[in-house]
C-alpha cells in the first residue's frame, strides 16, 4: 500500500469537520470532501484546510460515499464520517501500512469509541463498535439505505488495526434521541418497503431483549445513570421502529 485517499461526506459539519480533517493529514495523500449543499461554514473550513471539496446533491448514504470514492486518485480508500477523528495510535497504525506490500483482498477494521456528552462509552453495547474503513475500492463498495455497509466482490482477509476511531456524535441527550429515533423511523419504513408484516410479539419482546443485552450483558450498568438512560432509550427506539411499521401497514 503506497497511497491512501481519504473520503468524507458532509452536510453542515462546521463544528467537527476541522478536527476530522486534521486527524487524517498524517497519512492521507489526498482528502476528498463531498458536500450535500451545506448552509454553514463547512465549505470555507474545508477550502482553508486545502482539501478537494465537491458539491453533490444528496444521493443517499451509500451512493454519496460511493460517489466520493470514485473521485479518488488512489484505489486504497479510508472512509471517515465528519463527526469522527482518527486517534494518534490508529494514525500510526495506518502510517505503518504505507510502507508494506498489501494484497488488494485485505481489508482493515478498527474499533470505534463513542463520546456521549463528553464521556467515552465503553459499555452499553457501544464498544468495541468495529468498523471496516480502509480497503481497496476495486473489490468493495457501500450498500444499504440506512446503516450502510461495505460489500466485497471477493473473499477478504480482515486485519484489526491498533488504535480507536473516535466518534463525537452526541453532544447532548437531544442529539442522541434525535438520531436514534430518526434511524428507528427509517428502519420502520425499510421494513415496510421489504414487505414485513406487523409483528406484535417482536414489538413487545425486542425492546426487552435490547435492554437486557445492552444493560446487563454489555455491562451498561457500569455507566451509572448514563448507562441506564442510553439502554432505556435504545429499547424505546426499538419499540418505536415496530410502531412505525404497524402504522405504515
């Protein structure tokens, strides 16, 4: 692996895009930002930092990321969200790869560590939140309309890198609720489009299962009141997902 292109999609990310871009500069040979018409200062910050900034109307999560990847001059892609940044340890791990011969069927995964209202979350099912973000674009692309995932055209060798991908998604409890219920609603619509029927038993049992898994099995109770709130809210969002499906049906 010799050169790496970093790709980022943005919309109104003026609060976090600077730290995101600065965190990848140590290993990035080019940085491409594809922006879906931000109305804040995202564009001016990106241009100040010298990245390749392109405007593109929103295509959906997967297609927007695939569009960005196609613009890259290098086949090795590191994809990062605007509310994430690379830790120093992870950056050093990626730098070492640039001096190695890497087969194109090798993909690289990392643990993502989420910051919730200033607190790093190691429980509640939030860590290790493993993400594959470094791969050769000739063998993989993003798929999925909600939680996009990489799909590969061949058998791959997965390597876990040292160091965390730092996720600054939730500055307030309102941010957390807004995002988790937004995705729950989107998932409800997705189930409807796929022809899923009303599932009363699942709507009752799934929230309990989610809470038990995150609070007990994933040790959410160790995070005190914050852990209780996160696990309860996640369970409520699961119930809401099935309510959306029921209403659509």
